[in-house]
């Protein structure tokens, strides 16, 4: 018996009736021969981990731009925390961990440099140039795995692609594994952003809403445990994932507090005011000089349009690379005799 068939048999015998079995996948847009040793969700996970877009996450902002110190989260460490939390939920609910992990690892591949400020800046550039488009990182993540990575995409399974696209709170994935990623993303960023804000001295533990702490817990690990345990207890044996009323309320209230005190207008976000100028000037430069785009970006111009291809390229930049290109194009360089 092929090892793949052993895994399929194990899934049938051990997973929840609401779990997504790999053998029942809707498949890939371009069919390929199955592996003898791995399920298709295992292969998707591996394709994501080994792609360039995944490696670039280590140099992309999570919340704080270019913080001093190595303990602040980046987009990569956020992704790893989402993968860990979502797999914990999946394991406790007997869901498909391979599908869950693959969607978690790929969910933020489309994030811009400088965090959400870069995402907003690209949309603003579209609007100011009368282009009826909006840039959303979840849609860009799907675009990367479908089209951009290696010039042809990663050809992932339908369910992994669905989990990547629908990881935002406002969207609903088709699988419970995708729902686990959806919840895990919010749990991860809310709690690690509190941790980073405390480390940066932007807030103190006593500033956090007491009514939320009474429900969720005062410490980082305590809050994580409360949220994850609540989802497992509320969702066990059910065809959807959910939180209890009290924990959902406290989580939403804490998120509101973070937007008020950290995500918008805090001292650590002052540098974000410069992001729009950097993104706009880079967009304008490549509009005037499309030949400066790499060849693997130019090949899509006829199909997608120049502005979208420029947005693809800039969105794929790390913070450091975007700053380097800005300096190359717009900062005067010392003159030297040749």
C-alpha cells in the first residue's frame, strides 16, 4: 500500500465527520500526478514553505516599522504563530491539520512592505489615478499562489486557496480548517500585538480594559489559552467554529482598544506617515519606467495592465528592499570621478 493511502485511511478513521478529507478535495486548477508519500495538503504546505514569497515575510512589518530589538514580531513570526494556534484548534477538534497548516502558512503571503499602511497606500494610489481597484492582502496572497510565484503560481488545492483567501474576519471559509485559520489569525495578532506594545512602552498592562482581562485573563498565555479553549469547547462536534458570547465580546472589545491606542496614532506608528510617499513615488517611477521592472513582472503587463503589475512588484518587496529602491531612485548620491 502506498504511504499516501495509509494517510487517507488514517484520516477516514480518526478525523471528525466535519473535517475535510484530502481524498475528497476539489483538486487543483491544473491536475498533477499524486505523490506516493504525501497527501496533496502536505504538498501544498511544502510548496508554500519553500517559495520566495514565504521567505520574504521575515523582513516585512507586522505592526511596528523597523523596531529596535529582535523580539518584536515580523510578518513571518506572526504567520508561524497563526500556524501553531490553528493547528492546536484543528487537533483538538479532529480536523485536518495538514490543510489547516498549509492555509495558515500561506495566508499573509500577499502583505505589502510596512504592514497595512502599504496596503492602504496602494489602494489610495489606485483611487487618485481613477483606477477602480482596491488592494487587499488576502486577495494578493491568493494571486501569489495562483499566478505570481515563479511566474506561474504554486497550483494549490481548492481548499488551501479558500483558506488563504477567506482568513479575514469579514469572510467565511468553506472548511472548518479554514475557519480555524480565520480565528487563529485574530487570536495571534491581537495577543502578540499587545505583547509588542507592552514591550515598546506604548501601553501598560493596567491600561488594558479590565472587563476584558476579567474574562480573558491578564497574562499573554492565559489569554491565548482562554480564547483557544473556548473555541474548542464551543465548536466540538459542530459543523462550524465559534466562540462563546462572553469571550467573543471581550475579544472584540480588546481589538477595539488596540485600534484606539496602538494601531492608529500611537508614537510607534508615526513612521507610517511616510509610507504613502514612499509607495506613491515608487509607483510613479515604475509607471514612467516600466523597463525597470523585472522580466517576471513585465510578462503579465499585457494581461493585467501596467499598474497592477507594478503593485504586484511593490507589494512583494520587503521593507528594506522598498527603502533601498526609494533611495536608489530619489535620494541624491555622491558624485565620483570615473
